[in-house]
């Protein structure tokens, strides 16, 4: 408390820009210790979202797009979880 006012603490972590996050992701993908399974899951989910053939066709209202989005989000989340330690290590080197 300073002069009757509460002072706010500065956050201990730094906020990364989108460009820095992409740089970290690129370094994780190129790193030799990154699991081939993690790379396959990320690539497969991105490819599934782009390819014209799906488990559920996109012309079906709402359901067709939902399966694309679900698999894409799930693939990214699993990749992020599998590479968490490596991302933190690379983030320290960048900051």
C-alpha cells in the first residue's frame, strides 16, 4: 500500500506477440527432439481441415463443419500438450 492506495504487482511472465509464438512453433516443429507422433498429429489435423473429403460431408448443415473444427482443435491441443516442455525451453531462449 502506498499513500493509501493499493499498488498493483507487475506480472512475472511476459506476453509474447503472435509473431514470437509462430517463431516458437516453427522451432518446435523443426527441433529433432520433437516427437514424430506430435508432428504427424498436427500435420494430419491441418490436412484433414484442408482436404475436400471428410468423414461427414461439409454440405450437411452445421454437422459437416463441426467435425472439421473438432479434429483441428483436438490435433492442435494434443500437439501443444505433447510439446509443452520444449516450447517453454525455446521460449526462454527467445525472451
